[in-house]
C-alpha cells in the first residue's frame, strides 16, 4: 500500500508545539510498503511537508524496487519514541517531521518544516558539532552493505535526482539525512 494522508495536531503530541514553523495542515503522512532486513514487506509511515510527499513516496517505491532495506519507519510521535530523536535513531527508525533544533545548535532543523527525512540512521550515522558520531560510531565507514548510503548508491542518486540533498556529501557528514533542496511549489 502506498498513500499520502492528511494528519491532525492530535496525531503529533510530542513533535508539534507552539512556535512550530509549519502548519499542521501542510503536513502529510506518507504511508508506503518497504523491504525489511528480514526480506519481507513491511508498512512504514513518514510525516513530511505536503510539497515533498509525492517525491518521497516515489523514493520509497524506488527503495523497494532496488531491494534497499529499511529497518522501520514509524512516526517519531509513536509512544516508543515520544518525539525523542536520539531514541528513534538508536532504534534505526526512519523518520521525517520533528519540531527541533539541529543537534548542538540553536538553529531550527529542516525536520521542523517537514522538509527532511532520516533513513536507517543507525547504519548511516552523522558527525555532530562535538566531533562525535551519532547514534554510534560503528557504521562510519561507507561500504556496500544493505541499508547503507554511499555517494554512488543507486538510491542516493535517485533521491538526489528527485530534488533531495544528501547530508552524506557535507563537510560534516550526515549519512542518513535527505532534505528537500528545491523551491516549494505553491
């Protein structure tokens, strides 16, 4: 099943708060089937801005077709995470919208706008401002392994071709992060 669904503020009890820079009416739940590491199909949901819902749905279909496994994709508002980005990353959970700052800064994250997604963060860590790899440093080396992004991986190229920028190409890499790089269509 693949679908884009409207959401309400009560569906975001931990990640949507006063001061959030995006209206709930501009957010959507992207529901998709994905291949798991057990080689079975699973259903995932990632909350994003409505402007990138269709490209993300297309990207998740490509992931499935390419055999790229995704551990899980559960909204970060799930009781298992309660909006906690660190807990979500440690569980290798793929997610999108979360009103928060960029780790180690006071700058609002693109996740706060629903314009960024993190995919398999445990396998694709990021280098924080403090010089530490999160969620842990065991998967820093970019290698051709299931669920791992590299610069030349077909899914990385597909997502960037759709209009996402890959955080793995940054000076301080964020291998699990893809953010929308094109102007929003009104």
